[in-house]
C-alpha cells in the first residue's frame, strides 16, 4: 500500500471510529501486511561479509520476510548516501558561493518541500547553486538539491525557478536515486545489519560495508551525471513539479517557460543535460495532460523584483 | 424485561471491551528524522510546541490528511506532526544482540546507526580524500525559519495550500 493510500485508510478508520471499536489490532495487521515484502527464496544464497557468512536460507527459515529493496534503507541511511552523492556531484560542478542567491533558493525550496508529499526527510532539504554554464539540476537522496547557474538562466521568472526545484523535490520524494542502486549492493548492505551487535563495526565488516557504500554511491552518481534517469522517472518528477508548484501558489506554467527557454539555450556542444534528460519538446508534450489550461505566468511585481535582485545577474 | 436487561448488559460489555482494547492498542509510531517538530495546528504554519528526537515514540490519536495528532506518553505537549516524519517501525537507538536478532526476522524494528552510517562515511572519506564534504556541511547549516518562509509567501503574494 502506498504511503498516501495508507494515510487515507487511517484517516477513514478514524472517521468511522474503527479504532474505538477495538479494531486497531486488525487495522495494524492489515497495515503491516501492506508493508511486507516478498519472501526470499527458500534456498537463498550465502552472503559473505568480512569474517561472517550469512546463510539467507537460514534467515528465511525464521518464517519472516527479509528480502530487501531500496525501500528498506532507513531515512538515516538515505541521508548518509545523499551526503556522499552530493559531495560527488560537487566534484563535477563547484559550488557558486553567492549567499544571497543561495539563501533565496533555500527559502523558496523549503516552502516548496512543505507543499510536497514528503516534506520531512532525515536531515531536511538543502539547496545549492553550482558554478557552471551547463544546464543541469540534480537531486541527491534525502534532499540535497543542486542547480547550475546555467539552468537558472533558463528561468525568466520565480515561477520557473520554483518548477526546477519542485522537479528535483519530486526525484527525492520518489527515491529515484536509491532506485539506481544495484540489487546486489542493497542485499549486501541491508543484510549486514544482521551481523553485528557491537556499537561500531570491526575492521573487516567496515571495509566490506564501505566498499558496498562506494559502489552504491557510484551507481547513483553514474545515473545522475552520466546516463540519466529513465524517461518515466523524469515525467514523474515533472508531474510532481506541477502539483507542488500549484499547491505552493505558483503558476505551473513556470515549467513551460523554463522548458521553452531551455530549448533555445541548449547548445549542441553542451550535451550533458540533453544526454541525461528527455528533450524539452517531449517533456512539454508529456505534461499537457496534467498542467491544466493554457496560462501565461504573470508574477506580481514584488515577486519579480526579488527574483531579479537574487538571480538577475546569475 | 429480562431480554432487555441481557441486551443492555451485552451492549455494555461490548462497549467496555472496545474501550479497553482502544486504550491498550493506541498506535505507536517513531520519529524517523533527526529533529521531529510538533505543532499546535495540522499545518507548517502551526506554532512549534515541542521538538522530539530521532527514535522517540509517540501515540497517534487522530489523523487529518497527512497530519497526525500525537501524544508523547509522559512527555512534552501533544500536537500535530507531519506523517513523513513518522515510522510505524520501532527505532532502536542502541541496538543490542537481541534487537539485531529480532530485526533480522521482523519488519517491526529499525536499528538506528547501523548500515551506512557516520563510521562508514568516515571510512569512505579516509579512502577518498579528494571528495570534499565542506559544502555539504555548509548546505546543512543553511537554516530557514518558518517566519522567513511566511514572509517569503506574503511578499511574493503566494497562496500555498500546504501539503496535501
């Protein structure tokens, strides 16, 4: 059951007083059932971690589900993955040290995150401009969001900047980054939770876990920087951008303004963004069904003047 | 008359059983973020009445959309939390051997500080000294207050509907 469906169900349960009728254990069972994962095969492989060998078959015999997916990373682990992916992203494009512009982006970004379906992450959302002419925007797991000066130059108004940030919040919300990690690493990382009860990992376990960590970071960075997400992930993030900007009170056509400008500015010799994203035209076509009737973004003067003041010379 | 009496007694028993089970079975959830904010209203505009820590357990008493009204047993004031800050699993902050064993065979427990953690990040840093975390740490320190957000909304003439 998806988070929103579960929430709706709980809401209805309260509405009809199911809990007061003592139905809580039943509801609880249903809900935890929704979160159950597929059982691992009876004859599971063994996993070697440092000095330990884990027989997944033996674990399966305990009669519970232990198959691990990206959804089993705790928000805390997602946060550590996000920090390192973010540091990797900053190796590609350096930070743009402009406190005013970054502050403007952070206030707007927090406001947009609060209008999303996932406003709270383990360490919260954070936004940073990168000093590059390349047109790009990236989100690391847990809410570390990066936008280049190049993509901000594709934004003629604040509503368009909001669409860029909201698109990235969409990637965070759907955990698209974590979904790029190969299954073998997820199994290795999450099964390692069962091997050690000491406060700190011993040398051998730590070395193995760090190796899995490095490989996981590499899977995500490769996807973000080199290969790009699937078209369906990008469209999903565009739909989030429309929904979040609408909820926040922006005109969702800010996204259209940005994509139209991007079409003009994307140059053949700057292939990074074009390589990792569907073309602006196909994105424009895809969002038609969600964005509502045609509208022209007319920012109130105070909104436009603060946008100019913060990003006018970007 | 006796029939009426027995119906009355049965109804009372059913109600009492229901109430007892309700009291015993309040749904417990855990704070799954670093800093859990409890508010006076089911909205980010609600005044902050308490801040809870990672792993703290709360009892959910009501639900309004994505907002849960929670009670911290024997603790700080009641209030509303956004559901994305809460987990149905119990979070064990300093897991011992029995917790590790339980977690291996159950979906009910989360072990804090296990798996990819600070120790792994430190080990990664020592092996990859060229990866610089300075700006990641700076990003985390770029704090934004709810007042700043509110001023931003008013100045920009935005009309947020809030999280749905």
